[in-house]
């Protein structure tokens, strides 16, 4: 009985290390991103995944309209937003 457990112990330890170093942090990062996307509001300054800065003019279910310049609005998927712009970046 003990020998069977000892043979699987390295595999169990390896899985635990992978979980805490790779899987868990990625899940937390995905959760933060999903929360950020769901909290987007009209007027927020954002950066798209492509690196375009803009201001959210309109939000619908899975799409939004982003003003990137005077009289230039782009309709895009909500998932195309990378992050909100903080005050120091403006």
C-alpha cells in the first residue's frame, strides 16, 4: 500500500506545482479581465488589443462604439478591449 502511494507521489507533487504556478494564476487573471469587461461604462478611456486609445461612446450587449478621434467612431466587440486607461497614461 505504501509503495503504491510513493510511486505516485512525484506525479501528485508535479501536478500541485503546475496548479499553483500556472493554472491558478491564469484563472485569477481571466476572472479579473471578465470583471473589467463587465464593468465598462460610457465615457471610460480604454486601449484596444490592437493598441488604439479611445473613449467609449455607446455600449450594447457584446459590442461597443469607441471614439478614437473627432468624428471617428468604431464599432467593435467588447472582448477587443485590453484595459482601461489610468490617469497617468492620458
